[in-house]
C-alpha cells in the first residue's frame, strides 16, 4: 500500500487508495470531498503514540482510519460501516 505524504499542516494520500477503501471511484471520492459528503480529520500522536499520525475519513455510511509512522509508512488501515439494519417489525 502506498504511503502518506506528510506535510506541515496535514497529509496527502493517493485518491485511488482511499477510494478503494470506500468502495467508490477516485472521481466520486474527489467530488464527495468537494461537496462535503466525505470529510476528514488529521491527528498527530502524543505520549505513547508520539511519532505517529492518524487520518480519519468519514462518509454517511463508512469511516476509514489510517495510522502511519512519522515517515508516512502506513501501519494500519481499517474501515467501519454504519449501514443501518431494519428495526424490529420493519
């Protein structure tokens, strides 16, 4: 998996890699980020997590969390789906 390009104020990741994690095309990912239906958060590790970064991307139905070391090498990547199941009696 390609790494992350860490910058002073955040990070860059290949759109194709992130789109694959969301199960959408890179064009749909870019459009979602432009229109705000896909958002992100960037965190730098502190304490025992110093030297790591975490990128979290959100859509209405999925969260992608990527952790990398200080050089941008991806350490872990996980996804959580928020698909709603029908309630009782539906």
